[in-house]
C-alpha cells in the first residue's frame, strides 16, 4: 500500500473520524480509488482512512537476522470505528473513546496517545517473524485476516473494554490473552520494559491460538514458557531493533534468577514434573524453553514435538497433557539423558546481571533508572555485573546475548585480563537532569553475609522491590559523576579513602551547552592508582586516585557494578565482556534466516529429523550420518552452513532411496518422504460472505528444494468435488477452493483434501480432513431472524462449541414488547461438551386479542467457558 506521504520509519497518524459510529464488521477491501480519502489531520502522525486497507495493500519493511529484527518502515492507518476482519471476528466490538488502527498483520483497538500506538504496532510487526519461527507456521488465511489486540490507558479501564467484548471480568498483571475471542489485552505498567514485554508476550499467545485455538491443551511450560522466553527482549528505540529470547539481560524482570530460585524451591524438578504441574512457574518454564531451543539438536526435536502436538490438536485428540510427555519421550529417545542434560544446563547457568537495587530499565545497550519520587527507600540503585577486571574475556553464547554497542569516541577501549585493565562508561545525560543525581562504576564488589541471606530468602526475586536487600552494607569502590559537576571516588568500604573533585569549569560549560550532553568515563586499574579520564565533546579531564596493593587485588578479583540515582541518564557500559570474540558474528543489516544461528539449512534439517522419526527403528545410517553432519555445521560460519545445505540437497536422491529401501512399512515410508519433501497440505477457511457462502481452500505448499508434480482434490458429500493438476516449484503454493453454503456446513459432512504428488521419482499422498466448521474453532453465538407464524413468534439460536474443557451457564430469551405474550421470557441451564454445536429454538405465543405487534427478541448466553466468564447478547428484530 503506497500511502502518501510516506515517512521513513513509520507511516502513521491519528484523528477522530466524525460520524463514524458503525459497530458492524467491515469488509477489509480498500479500493485504489479510496486512497484519495487517506488524510493526515493537522498535528497528527497517523493517516486516517474511512475504509479498511486490505493486508495486501499495506507494507512493513523489516530486516531479520537470527533473533534480531530491525524495523525499517511500517504503515499504520487509523480506521476509527470500523472493526477490521480478524481471527476474533464476531467477538470483538467497539468501545467508547477507543479507535481501531491497522498495520499489515495486526488490528489494534486503543485510546492511547499516537506515539504509544506507533510503538505497539512497531513491536508487533517486529515480533511477527519470530512468532512464525517459534510456532512453525502462519495462521490460516493470514493473507486476509489480522490478529486483534486491545491497548488501554489504565487497569481501571480494562473492565470497560473487556466487557464490551462480552467478557465479564477485567484483566490482571498488565495484560492477558483471552482464548474465548483470541484477543490480546494490555495496559501500560510503570515499567517501560514490562510495557514492551507484555505486548510481545500476549500477542504471542494470540498468534498461537490463531493457529490451534485453546493453548491450555498444552503443558504450561510450553504455552507460558514460549511467550515469556520470546518476550524476554532487548529493544533499541533509536535503531528500532528488537532481539527476542534474550537469555542474559540487565533487568529487574529477571527470569534467570527467578528460574534458579524456583528450581531450588521445587527440589530440582524434571521436565516431566513440570509437564504434569498445572501451576505457573515462569522462571522454570523460561529455562526449559531455552534448554530446548538454544541447542541445535534439541531444537529440531522440540519443533517435531511442537508440530505433532498441533496436528493432534486439530484432529480433536483428547488429553493434550497426557499426550505431551509420551510424545516427548518418543521423539527425543533416551529421556533420562534429556533430563540429565537439563539438570546440567541449569547448573551451568552463570548470569551476568543482578539488580541489587533500583527500578532499572534497558533501551538497547543503555541502562537507566526510573526516578520514583526522587527517593529509593531500599538503597541507591545498583546493577551488579558479574565480570572481574582481572579475568580474561571469553565468548559465551548465553552471556550478554544481545547486539554489540557502537564504541563511543568519548571513552577508552575497555580491556580485561591485562596488566592494567580498563573499564568505561558512556553517559547520555537528559538535559533537564544534568545537574541532578549521579552515575558511575563500582569495582571490588563483595556482597555482605547478611545480604546473601536476604537474597536467598527474598520472595520478591525478579523485581526491584527487594526492600530487604541493603546495598550500603556491601563492599564496593564507587566512582561517580555527581550532579554533572563533581567526580566522587569512595573506597572506604574496602579500607581506602574517599575524595571528591570538582570537574573543570570548561567541561561543565561544555556539557551545559549541548542539546544532548554526553560524557565518557574511563577507569584504568594501575599498580598503585586508578587513572580516570573524563571526556565531553570539547573537554578532557584526568585524575589519579591512589590505591593499596590489597585494594588493587580486590578490584581485579571481584565483580563490578553500574551505579545511578535520581536521574534518568542513559548509561552504556564498556566492560570487555567478550561479545566481540564471537567466532561467527551475524550481519544485522542483512536479511538472514530467523533462527538462533541464522542458519539457511535449519528448516531442511528439521525436515530430515522428522523423516528419521517417522521411520522409527528403521532409520538408515545415511540419514543419521547426514543429520549429525548438519547439526554440527549449524553454529558455524555462513559459508559452512551453506555448504552443508548444498551437501544435503545433493544427497537428496540417495536419501530418498535409503528411505524407500529402509524396510519400514509403506505408511511410514510415505510419511517420511512427505516430511523430507517439505510438502505441506492444509485446509483454510475464508471469510463468510453476506449470502452465507464460505470458501474453504486446500492449500498445498512446497517448502522443499525440489520441483513437485501435484494433483490436488477437495471433496464434501453433497457438494462438488474439485481438483486441479500443476507443477509446484520450490517455495510455491497452490490453492483449490471449495464453496460451502449454510446448508452444506449444517450437514456436518466432513471436508476432505487430498494431494497426490510425484516428487523425486516417488508418489507421495497427503490428506487432510475437517468437519464442516471453521478452524480454529471459536465460541460464538449466532441468532437467526425471528419469524412470525400464526399466533407464535419463533427464534432459533446457535452456540458454536468452545475450545476445550467445561462450559456451563444458561441461555435467556426475552421477547418484546413483553405484555403481548402469554410468557415473554425463557431460561434454560446449558452444559456443552468441547467443540459441541448446540441449537436452541424458542417459541412465544401471542395473547388473544393483542393489539401491539412483536418487535424484537433478545437472546443472551451467560456462560463460563474454560474458566472465562462470558456474557453475549444478540437482538433479532421481528419483521
């Protein structure tokens, strides 16, 4: 969609659409002629349209490289009260004071300021490639549908906008995704990192539910662990750069620390224990997901488990949690070995950061502290950094796993493990905070015994509310720039002295003259003194501070810290942590594959593993050897990765022959060939038309490297059988549509898709079947038009079965005007089985001699669906 004018990083704007009060769902199609109606009201950022642009007419430009996305441009349009076509269709409504906004893949209902709407949409579109990678595929009919989100201004408002969507309770904890209507709801908390986290987290749930509806069918460690791991992020607002699934980051929201504490409290639980544990342990879930996805071999087994669970879900398999562990053992093989490796993984975790005190935030590589009433009742903010100046740096994929910062020209290049180590800190001052608070570096950190006990006992782990911790009791040499005009060095807790120095007048004036003041602090640990260099844009100041041999030893052998208080300056630490020693650095400016290693062979390796798994104990050595070779090449440089992919593709014919001659059953061979080929068949429902027709498409995708000759057929008893033949190149897809009507859908006759494919000289058969209902299945009330026959008014309503679990409540039917009927009200208790479709017909007899005519009938469903209270009322006008 070519919006005019086009902005660089966003094309967004906002205005109130006067007179646009429609609450009906609007067709997503925007004709080219309507582009002229796109306006940008004065003072707004976001363009306004009276119609809803189709997803295909909107653009988003993102560079992806591994787990990092950089947003180059995005188009966002305000569509007012027009409700976009989403996976929540029929179950999300308008709210007074809220407007709808759309980007390519998302629809947002919000009353937040425009810059917050922009940020929300940027985060969602930046997360989108990672959702696909994490869950393995896109939701059905994504070409036409969007995923819905609601972003309110405060928690007090949540009950209002949730109630407008037929839910009878508010949301908690900053956000929640409702599986009744597939909407991610959130409101801003005080913590900026949490605001971003909750956006990525909740829409991750929505993405998953759009694929396979109710997530509670899976173990909690999967549903919550994947969302939490994905949302444990790094975000640079200046670069519009997002990294998901960050393991080791500086944050008060610390899932490593929480996970280790929970792991200890539960006496080193196994993954099997967590599969069977219905309670939410976010920290342990986070660790399990990283254990699965940060290792090349386990990641492919995890993906096979994920995809098979999704397949079983779509086939109405019964108890998902009962299936889960059995499937894990089947796919992973020696499960005792897996559990032992998980225990080793947890024991090996060496986290870098600990927020000893303070509400710390992180924007890219810049740390800062929120100012809370200019006081910190539990001590001055301190972020401990578990790195020792005297220790040689080394690369560890699980430490500081976030993009490198650009080296500041105001600091000396850091060096650890050398004779005279150097550490540096770049300070980006907020101009109005220049002469308040302090920022600096701490060296020689030793946590007191009492604080160690407090850390062990603290139940507020992972938050900045660890008020029992007392930072001032710890040993620490502090080097601070106070109020932008004073250098303070205090070594008293280490047995040294404390001295304060006034910064030169010229340096202070230089800082005050800058629109964006910047100061560099570099500290070198020499034999008998610290040598400090401060650089502003046009001024340099150097100072020495004497230290004893004993203090120097402590500084070299102990951890460090970043210090701040009473000012929101952005602090970038240059501590020579080893990120620059990465043997295979990835180019973040070039589009690469979206997996931890940016490996172009990753999906092909997954297909190879799934083929092996399908063959069971008949796996040929050729496949095993190739798989082990490909896994070994995964973490290496791109040339090695590409060479491994070439080798796999070149060996395709011999691998196929090995499968055919494996001695496995015909069904297993067909299944293995299907997996290896990358051919995938899926049934996808399209939007229902006004005349009741609804298309279901059999979509055949060729995700492999070879050309396939295919014949695809779609059938339904009582409907036409349609088919076509074609050649499907690598990366292509084809669709065969079948038009259903209300009658054919009501027949409950299954819809069958079949693809017969010639691939690599073999005949592969793919089949898919669905009942005559839209998938993902959605709880939805449908009320027909009321009819008058003789002296009776009748109404038929239908409630489409919920996602899973128990549904209980009642249906209430009220006819109007109430005084013309012998009885105008009906009520019935309702219990529904999973996926059940219930129809209700109610008749109301008119009183003899009634003069007034029937006008309307309300049908209300008051139900608790999978634990979510829902109230749905629809009115039918009597004609």
